């Protein structure tokens, strides 16, 4: 039956994603299954039963009129080259590694100022003042160089698959099902990594509070400030790495045209969250922007006990936007 199901999916893959086509597909599926079971009951082998079923029901042009989808047959989208499951696995692996490498590069960018901060603090305390500050400045350029190098490596790894964005490729039912399953299994990990990343950014002020409590020395203040950049860097790195793997899943699943049956093999291919394209683009950078606002306001005012309110306000705003512009999994508006 697996062979029959795959064959059926290929028959309907490029037809319009409409209720009529779905009903016809389900009807034909039931007919093929009944015929297969009948043949097996007559003593036919699996291969014989599959061959007879495909020969009898395998020509959709002949069955279109009886299934009520003849008017959709002329609307078939030209099929592109098959993107194999093995290639999809390589893409997901490469893009996941690239995202992690890019995240580490961004981490180095964020912590590049830690060296000068600590160097100045050591110099002010009178420990190795002749070498501390120059070494701190040197570490600034070293971290920036490492960040640039890692981002270039990540970009090179991603560019290997840039040809997919030009179109002309599609995935079959089996690949879509497997990649969709992997994406669903990864959702919890993705959410957890993002949550931990946000937590690191939100709690980045804790080291300063703890280290300077009751002893507001220059050294402890500088170390606390350095810890802030380390925590923010780790948080951003986790968010970038987790998002990169999800982007790889969506790239593969997005190869099929969403207006066709093939574009609806798995729920992950129907993740158009917003009915307005402008809103969708704005919301794609919503939480990074909120994080930036939180950090900028907190560092400028040092009112950490007040700035946390930015997060619940941002969540409420997102909920309001979702209620007006969100869409359900079937593509319809929520309102």
C-alpha cells in the first residue's frame, strides 16, 4: 500500500489545492485501497496487486471526468526537478552548522568590548597597568576578526544551496513527510533554545547587581559589565542557532508550490502566519527588535527594575497583531 499511496500523491501533486481536488484524491485513494485489498484476498502477491491497481487507476486523465476534476487538469503546474531526500538531509545539516557558526561569530562580536573593559579595570587597580590596556584593545580586534571569519564561513556554507531560491525544484511526498516529521520533533527544542536565549538576555543584569551589592568597587563593576555582554552573547547565539535549523526545514518544505496539493503534504508547509505581507515581514524581526530596545534602554538608564516590563508589553502587542492579521493553518484569517 505504501507504493500505491506514493503513486497517488505523485498523480495529484501538481493539481490545484482545492476542496474538489482533495475530495477526488480521497475518493480515488479509497477505490485503490479497496481494489488492492480485494486482489490480496484473491491470493495475489503484493507486487501483483500493486501493479494491477496502478494499471487500472493510474491514468488520472482518464478518471478526471468521473472524479469531477476535469476542469482542474489544465491548471497543473509544471513540475520541477526532484530534490532528493538525501540532498534535503545534507541541506539541513549544512544550514544547521552554518547557523551555529554564525551564532558563535555574533557571540564574538558582542563580547569584543569585554577585553578593553577588563583591561581598563585591571589598569586602574594597578595590576600590570602597562600591559593590561594594550592587551584588552588587542582582544577587541581579535574577537572582531574571529566574528568576521566565522560569519564568512557560515555564509559560504549557506551559499552552497542558494540555487534552490531560484526555483525549479520540488520534493516528493516521502521527503516532505520525513522533513515535516523532523521539523515537528524539533519544535520543542527550538522553543526551548529560544526561551533560554531570551532568559539570558533578560537576566543579563543579574551579575552586575550581585557583584556590586554592598561593594561598588570599580573592578567588580567592570566584571559585572563584562558578564552582561557574555550573557547577551550566549542568548543571541542560542536564538540564531535554533532559528537557522528551522529555516532549513522551511526552505526544503517551501520548494513545493503552496497552491498545489504537493504544497500541502505536511502542516509545516502551510505556516503563513499573517494575512498581510508587510505585517509578516515586520513580525519576522519583532522579537530581535524588542530585545534591542530592552538592552538599549537598560544600558542608557540602568533602570533594570523597570525595563523588564518591555517583555510583557511586547507579548500583549504580538497577541493583538495576531488577532487582527493572523491566519489559521488552512490559510484562512482568524477574524
